[in-house]
């Protein structure tokens, strides 16, 4: 039996996906968490015991920053997405996302994620990804994999890509800096560098160009 823990900040989605996955004869959902903080707190209590640690973790990419915890805690989880959570744990991880872009796949693979699927995937695809992750194999949505290969290598650093994503939401440099946990001056430097690398006139155009080329 493959044991699975599920993480999604949308309660209805999390519970529905848990029910769907549990219909498979060889898969058992042993825990459902609704925030990175909640999941990492639980993980810290089970990770050292092979009998309680799940074989596979299925997590949404986008996670709410809402949490109840000490910001100085090692299991805080504030501001973390599914890929960041994956980098913190020792398990086969499948990331599910409604923002299926080549940049997501590249970042996920760099963090050791074994599966990446859009939320529109079928129950069969979810089950196949879980079984592959349990076997230590990769399972990437074919269309997303093809788009990732076509996108090529990004000239942006991880931090430049991060601030461009935040810039795409609008807001001032100070707002972007706060969201990225950076100083305004440092943020401004990352934005300027990203603008130069994309050949854009401003940060909003840089965001659009990077998104279109699959760099985010």
C-alpha cells in the first residue's frame, strides 16, 4: 500500500482530491493539511519514523501565506509554495498546479520534485504520478514537458524570476520587497537586472516577456 499525505490550502479541493486518490486500491491517504505550516509541523512529528512517514506527498503549487505559528520556527512555512515545501522534506513529491508553466517545472525538478501535473489531470494521471513517485521515477504532464523543453534555458536567476512574478501582480517596489523578504534596494537591483536580460522597457513588460518565453 502506498501511503500519501496531501497539502492544499483550498479545503474543498484538498478533501475532494483525497477522496479521489483513496479510491485506488493500492493508495491510502493518511493525512490532509491545509497550509505549509500545518503540514511541516505534522511532518516534523512523523518524518523520523519509517512506519509513520508517508511514501508520497501531493501538494498544490500555490499555498496561502496564512498560518498560525512562530515566524522564527523551523517549521514556520510562511510564504512557502509547494516547491519550497518539497525542498524541505525527504519524500517523493508530486506538485499539482493550475499555473502550469515551464518555469514551474524547471524549479520543481531542481528541488527534487518527481511529478508535476495540472489540476485538470484525470484520476488515472494522479494515480500514475503517485505510483511513479513511489518508485522514484518522474511523471511530468506530456504537454507541460514539451513546453518546458521548447522554452529553453532562462537567463534569469531564481531571485530575478521571483521578483518578476511579484511585479506581475502590480504594486510598488516596497510591496514587492516585502513579499520577497528583501530590502527595497536589493529588490530594485533584481528588477533592473531582469529588465536588462529581457530587453524590456519596464518591469511589467519584463514580466510579460519572461512569461511568454516560459521563464517564469
